[in-house]
């Protein structure tokens, strides 16, 4: 058995598993872990758990130690330098007229590398920019292009609901969101109302989508004919969570009633039998369409034989006589002389 602990490096960031061996760790403890890009300061998400080596992820890194006061102080000093690095990089981008938007500058725990996050519509050639940054900061530089949703996660802000954005508070992964989710919840398809700070559809549209689908089962669709209080009407709206529908009756009265008080008219029509399939049969005069039976040996003998053609005269045996070729004599040109006349 091995002991594994989950660690995250930022608020609402992804969680990564590390080997903790015999370290006694608890939730919210700050630890120093070994990563592919060097040592990093992270926060423990939950208490360690035990699992079989075969069930553990591949290439697990280890937790080095609990973070000390010096480690936390070093991380704060590196974080204080990030704003200066951001301002300098932004100034170089404007000087070079580069089509990119800088989002954040991040120092590693030991200040061995600076990571610059940016957004752009396409590919950007930032080789000259990296040279300027490396010459100024005398450290390794990494430029990382991100999407608009990741930009909102890093920047943060308030949503249209008045609360902090979900992506920068608790949402770890971005689930796909479609307009179908807004239609299922009877929301107005106004881009300003169903779009977030990133310009994409709100992530919260996915929260209640399954609930609405479950409650919508059994509700008559809009436009369906129903009977209420002995009068025929048509469904014009739904209140999915309350399981009530709005019906416009024949007397032009609109009422909202529970679905249990309605009688849905059956609109199903009996299916008519489909016409027989057309077969492409040959219709020829004088020919029967029934297949012929193979003739027996007795019938073959009684069947009259066709007379065979006689061989032509002058032929030897079975070979027919060859026809004489009628080749026309070759005409002599008018100005030509006979070959025997030497004097002309």
C-alpha cells in the first residue's frame, strides 16, 4: 500500500496527486512538492489516502516537506515581483505593436522561471519579446497562450448574479455548455443575459440542466391539445419546477393548472398500410415469366434437331471452300512508261 495526497497550487485550480510516504498531513496544510518545472508551494486538499500501487497514477512525484516560514516568505517575495514583471512585459508588447493581450505574470516558487499568460486570436511570433524579457530579468521565460475562459479564471470578477465568478472560486474544470440548456430552462436567448465575463455561455446553465430534463418528463408540449374542465384548450407555456402548464381554452381564457388535472388528446393517427413494393419485372410479349425446367434425356431425344448446313462444294472434308479473291488490277499512271521500253 502507498499513501497519496491531493495538492492544488491556486484557488479553484486543478488537483494533482503526490506521494506523501510517512508525512502526517491534513487539509489546508502548505507543502513543498516536486514538479516537472521544479519545486512548488501547494496546499493540501484532503487527508492522505491509501491505495494499491497498481491503481496509482503513473510517474507520481513526491511531497518533499511541510512548508516552513522561510518557504512562505520566499513565495510572497516572488509574488510581489509579478506586478513589475507584468508592467515591463506590457510595455514591450505595446512598443513592438504585437497583437496579443497579456493576462498575468507568474513567478515560480524559487524564482527560477517567469511564466507570462496571454490571449491572442492566432499564432504570435514572440521570439524577440522573449529575448527582451530574458535580457531584463536574467532568468528563464515561458510564454503560454490560454483561452478566454482561462483568462476569466485568472482575472476573476463578479458575474451577473452579483457573486464572484464560479470559475475562480470553486469550479475546477470547464464543462461544455450549449444553447439547448438555456432553451430547456425557458431562458431568454439574449446573449447579454446568458453570456459570462469571458463572452461564452454561462457555466451555471449546466447546473440545473439535468433537473429540468427530469421534471419536464410527462409534461405536454407547447401547442398540444388538452381538455380542462370539459373544455378543449392548447398548452402555451410551462412551469417546469412546479409541474404546472398554462392552457388557453376555447373561451379565450388562459389558466395555469397542474398537469394532473389535464387530459391530453391523443393525436396519433393509425398508420395506413404501405403500398406493395414495385418490382421491376420484364414484360415482353410471347415470353412466360415462369422459369424453365431442365429437359429430361427422353425429351431431348424426341426434340427435332435443327438441320446442319452442308459443306460447300470443292472443299475437302468439313472445311468450307475459300472464296476467290476479286482483286482489281492495279492502274498504271498516265505519264509512266513501260519498264521494257528504254528509248521511249
